[in-house]
């Protein structure tokens, strides 16, 4: 029997989840459906069904945001529980990745988005999360108010601190950091007006990295990056139908 909390156990679970991800044909079936109700039904019958638990055809943009955030947060915590104890803090920290844009928005003095009132992030910001020294969202927001453009860098520094080994001594982790950094740099180029091709290229590179990560702790972080891409793509498809119901679908 494979012991829970071992790399063997984590890799078996990650490998199974990786194999369950939708292929491009499954995505196309979802993307070609115009009606939001039919599109959600098709999604529920696909490997993406768990992402939209509780969403109905009358859901607004805020409900969509909450549902997708909740599933990604649950996924991060499940993967952290599969990993050996020394790696759990760094995996759990990845749950805050999706919070960085809204924390940066708030650090710049932006208005609180309505969905945040019902999201765990909102509760953490209102009620506290163990203090700034523990590196939770209040820590990031406080640090970001001094320089909102550095919130992502502050998050990365804390992630490095939580890793049980330096990235430089973990080749696949170093490759992942490089791949994500190159993607972020390309995405910020002023001439970049359509990110679909960049996301597809990132998906290919992450898939190759995952297949190299046999019994390597980096597999957890690579899979979470792939999950974030799935969330972003599904979020875009749902919100396009909710917010712009008459917008033509992509061909």
C-alpha cells in the first residue's frame, strides 16, 4: 500500500487527476454551445464538472467567480494534503496566487468587488489571518500598499521561503519558475493583444514538464499551474455568455 503523505502517494493522485483533465475536443464541445444553460450542462458532463458545482443558468458574474475560486482553493488544499509534510506550506501558499490581482487592486485604493464579501479572502481581510508575520493575505495587502506593483514579487519571495529546498537545487522547480517567468514577460509586451496563443504555448510547456516530473515534488506545482489555466479558460467561456450573451462565439 502506498503511504499517504509520501511522494509516491502524491504522484499517484496527481497522475490520476492529470489523466482526467479535458482534452482539446472536450473543450471545443463546450466552447461551441451558445446557450449558457446548455453550456453548463455540457460542462457538468465533462471532466470540468467539479469546477461549476452549484452554478445554474441564472448565475451572475459574482457567483461564477466565487464557484471557480472555491474549487481551485479546494484543489490546492487537497494536493497539499497529499504531499509529504515538508512541502505542504509551500503548496498551500499557492492558493493565494488567484488573490494577487484583487489584492493589487485594493492596494491601489480600488473599490471592494461585490463577490469579495462572500469569499474567504474577504473574511481573512476583515477578521485577520494570524497576523502579518504569518504571510497571509493581510500581509500581502499591507506590503503591497507600499508598492502595489511588487505584490507578485512579495508572494514569490514568501513561496521561496516556504519551500523545503532552494529552487536552484531542484531542477524541475527551476524549469517551472523559468517557464512561468517567460510567459509573464511575453504577456506584458505592449503589442500583445490576444493571449490565447501564449496560453496554449504555456499549456504545452507545462504538460511536458509534468510528464518529466516522476516522483518529483515539482509535479504538484506544475499541476496547479495547469489547473489555473483550466480555471482561466473556463471562467472566460462562462463569463462571456453571462456578461455578453449576444457576443459571437469563437469559430
